[in-house]
C-alpha cells in the first residue's frame, strides 16, 4: 500500500535535506529519498566537506613542515600520516551525516534509503538496495538529485590512477607527480591538498586563464600566488589522451588551437572539468518533465512544466553551489506551504578554498563592462592591512564595485586568507542596496582582516586611509 504525503523529495543533498527540514517546520507531511544510503549528497560525502577537511589538515602539515619555524615555532620530526588524516576526514563526514538524520527525525520527515523514481504525476517509488520497492503517493514532488562528475572524452576514470574528485579524496599514498585537468574550483582546491602533501602538481586548462567566472584581476592574483607556492600551469591547452598502466599514467596534451603535442609520465591524473546534472533514470520522460540538451531540468520559480513537480539545486540551471541549492530548497518549501519563496540569484557568493582564498559576490568587472554599466572601483591590498602583516598573510586584495549613478554596490571580490568568512558582509550590503559609503562609515574592529573591506569601500570615493 502507498502512503500519502504533501511532498516527496528525491535526493538528500544540501538542497533536498534543507527543503525537507523546512517543509517539516511548516507542517507539511514530507518524505525524502536518497540512493547513497547517507544523507548530505555529494557535498557532504565526497565534495565540499571532506575536501575542506583535507585542505585544513594539509595546510597544518605544510605549516609545521615548512613555515612555523619562520615565526619561531620550531617543530622537529614532522611526518605525514596519510591514513590518519583520511580517517579524521571520514570522521567529520560521518558525524555530519548522522546529524542530518537526526534533523530528519526532529522535523518529522520520513527518510527512505533507495533510488527514487517518478512513476506518475503523484506517485514516486523508492527502490532499496535489496530490491524492496516502496510506493509513495504525494501532492508534490521535488527533484533534488544534484550532479555528477563530467567525463572528458574517452579518458577512463578508474579512481586509482585516473581519478575524479571522489578518488582524489581517498588516495592511499601521495603521488610524486599529479596532473590536474581543469583549473576550476575543484581542480585547484584538490591540487592544493596534494601539493602541500608533497606532490609535484601541474594544472592543464583549456582556457587561457584559471577559474572562469571569477573576476579576472582576482584570478590572475590567485594564479600568481599558487605559482609561487610551486603549482605549475599549462593554460590554453587541451588533453588529448590519458592512459593508465601499472607504473602510472601517460598523458598527452597540445595547444587548444592546435600544435605540437607534449607527453608527460605521471603517477596520477585528476579529471576536474566540471559536473553535469544527475537527471537520468528518474522517470522524467514518462511523466512529461522536460530536460534541455545538457540534461538540466528548466524551471519557472522552481516549477517544471508539470504543475506539481519542482526542481532545485544542480539538477536545474544556475551556479552549482550547495548554498544556492539550500536557498532554493527553503524557497520551494515555503511556496508549497502557501508562502512567498524567493532567491536573489544576483547575490550568490562563491568561494575557492585555496590559500589564499577567493571570494566574490555580485557582478565582476568584466560583466559590468560587457553590460555597459558605469561603475566606480575601490581596491585595498592586504599588504597594507595590519592584521595581515602581523600574521604574514599579505597576499591578496579586496575590490568593491559600485554603480556610478545609483551608488549601489554591484559586486565585491576578494583574494586573501580567510576571505570566505568575510564575503557575507558584502552579500548583506548588496541585499539591502547599500552604497560603498555605507560600508566605509561602518566601524570595523581593529586589527582585523575585515578592515580591508572597509578601506576598499572608502577607496571607491578616494579616501582610503592606509594606502
């Protein structure tokens, strides 16, 4: 017998589980289906969280091995225990997934482990690993199935020598030579982990720049900093083949525009060319839910072309970010409860958790130029920030972009240590239509890195004090 719900959510990642919690809070009878067997999706299990655990641990290792002595902290006999580092990463993931299961119970959400499939406009099945099928009747369905690793041509990922982001989080030894294909967020973060642990890392990128979509000045600053740390870059190049054998991987690449090929013999290759929506096998075709040529499910205020079926997160258009999916999950839950639901897609922050970090929100300078918007810019380098100088963390800059006519802040972009924690101030300013002067005349504690945001805002009108 089927059980009736107000909403059934397929996918237990950040979008799905947040949507479920909010639905429960609003009194909707809710079920969530997750095929992985653990809630949290890619982000928590094999993405954002384990990668940050390894970034933190590898940063501590590199500091102890190479940098603490510069500050008078002399550490002898530093050794890498990779197995223990991986265990701590797994422990963090395990604790958080159990925490989300607790939140399901707290919110009175039914959690089913299995593969979710839509079999009718108001019917969903959950097929468990043992083949048991549960059928659920529901007034509404939310597709929150996320994304998966995008392949690259005929290159076969074996998760041992030719790896995806998933394999890069579980290597059993440090590769002597690692090639990263793709200079986006995932490639640079995971490349940073293994460089700190001892790998010689080369990043190959098809475009003539790293981190597409990031403000170009900030991207150039990041590349300069990563190069100084020892990471090598081959820009404007395309990989034509990667073949694994017992010894390692033979990789061939050439100029993107064509030209002589180069061959490298390396221990491992990380394929990090992006992600694609996970929307196959969900029964969408059977109930008439439209997909575009790339597999994304289009939406209008998160509603698909089928009235009672909604889509959020990586399965639909927009930045593939966990926090974007969470915001959409809340919005859809509130719409289903008869409330207004809204997400400002012009105010979604993005962070790259390298050292230094990159953080940005709003429009980039390139986007404003392309749109013909008249703007003013204020910049402040961390080299002139007292806390950054005291910490010997002076790489980077804060950049504030303001509309020349309305004086509203249009974008803020940062490169520096810890800027991922600082970007929220800029998002709040944009949300409330603040001007650069509003930030400039807000008292910031001294000495803090966040004073660089205040000074960059002051610089928009030419009165920065410390530069």
